[in-house]
């Protein structure tokens, strides 16, 4: 196991590096907490000013992160297609093994590329989650003036 030294404590650490799936799971929990906090704030009319600041900054952060994930996915797709083409060329022309049909060869290639295929799926799944989180934040933004209108109606202001 890789042992690192904490520069502040000077003690060895046995913590292993966080996997991509673990990092995304942690981030999903963090975004979920942010959405819950915003939902709780929308119930209190006096907190609307703070909520509006929070919701717009979190929306921007969410959108930037979504586009960052898409750029990672694009790079993974480029790498995937390049590796697939190289492996297909190898198993078609340079290998001594001849496969009885095309699907057998494709299955062999896909099994060799399972790691990058999994990475693509994990990043794509997380990008979809972040996109739906952005949509939820948009719904909260839409709800803010409606909530204020309801408060005015309840008071009899309008």
C-alpha cells in the first residue's frame, strides 16, 4: 500500500487514493446537501436575499463543473476511439489469431478496453447527475418569485 506523509503531522498515512467513483459519490452527497439547504431556505421569506445569492453562485459553479465533465468525457471518447481503432487493426491484420466472425473480434477488443469503457460510463453518469442538479437549481430560481408572490397573497398585500 502506498504510504504518504502528512506534511503537518509528519506521520505516515495509510489512506489510499480516492477512486473516480468514490470521488463522484462524495460530490453527489455534497450537491445533494446544497440542494436541501436551498430548499430549506426557500421556505423562509426573510432568507430570500441570501438564497438568491447562493442559488446563482451555485448554479454557475454547477454549470462550469458540468462543462468540465463534458470536456473530460470528450477526451475519454477520443482516447477510446483511438485505442479501439488500434486494437481493431491489430486483431484484423497483425495477429495470427483469426476470429470466425466480426462480433467475436469486437467482443475481444471490448474486453481489453473494459477499464476505459468503465471510466467513460462513470464520467457520463456523473455528468448527467450534475446536469439534473443544474436543472433542479433552475427550478429553485423559478420558484423564488413564486414563493414571494405567495407570501404577498397570504398577507393580503396584492
